[in-house]
C-alpha cells in the first residue's frame, strides 16, 4: 500500500510519496547519491528502491500491482531493481521499458516524470505491467496501491485529498499536510496505520533548477535531505 501525489511548477515539479509496509520489514536505508547519477533510498530486502530521481531530473515511482494475477515461480527479479537500472543512463525510462523483457518481474505500476517536465512542457507517463503486457494508465494527481479493498481505499484517500488540496493553486504545504495527515486512521488513511502495517516513510522530491529529496523515516524518526544541481541530459 502506497500513495503518490504531485503537482507541476513553472520550472519543474514536486512529488510526494508515502511508502506503506509490513512492520516486520527491515528498515530502509535513507536516500543517498549513487554512482549511477541518481538519488534514492534502498530496501535491504530486495536491494532496490521504490522511488528515485536522476541528476538530470527524471523521477520514477514504483507501486506494487496487487490486483494482477501472476505465477510467483516465474518471478526472477525484485521490482525495486527496475528504478536503479532505468536511472543508470539518460535514456527515457519508458523507451527502456518497452524494449525490456519484463517477464521475470511481478506486476507493478510505474509513474515516470521526465527530466524536462514543467507546467508548460512535457507529460507524465503512468504504465502498468500485469505480468503479460505493459499497459498505459490514466494519469491523475493521486495514485494509490493496496493489497486489500483497493476501490474503497482509493475512494477514501481521494476524498481526503480533496479536503487538503486546491489543485487550482497547489503549494507544497497542502500536499505535505495531506501526506502527514492522521485525520483518518486505519488502512484508509494516507498516513496509514494498521496492526500489521504502517506508513514507514514519507518522501518529497522537488525538481527545478536544483533537485531536492526530503525523506522522513517514521520508524527511526530520522529526517534527511539531499540537494544537488540539476544537470543537462546529454
């Protein structure tokens, strides 16, 4: 279960991501600059990540697709390894995905924010791998994944989103208030709390002339922030 939201700015975009996991899962390693010219946290269990941004401003956000049936014995790779691979060069991620053999990956949804994206330029791609084909999905301001009651969870979080966000005049503070909100407890809240699972981290990526990755690990209560200059893609 995870929740992604975003808005576009004059010189780039901002996105926000709540990662929900089992309480027994090992704590993630906070974001850092990697040798593949990208910034992302690491999930020790799979060795990959759910969210990353390249130094030239392309951001990828991964959500599990719990609703697609698949053969677990056919899974050969962790879904989290996709983002480091796709960000390791400046080729658009969607082009790479279309030329990859994805048969060894469990179903997922991937939101792709291109490097030149802004209020007046470019568009976001949202694709779904259902274990058989790569499908274009509708891009909305809010995306949610859930292993249980997806329709109800999505509806509840959309209602909560509308209470906090004015999409005519979006600002960071509105989105942060939404993602940190505890207005609705349990599995339906965006800042989710359940007996066996919870929102384990909250991320905020801002891309403009500079790139900033703010990260709050709820389990350790540690806050980290990484900033770098955006470089031109070759």
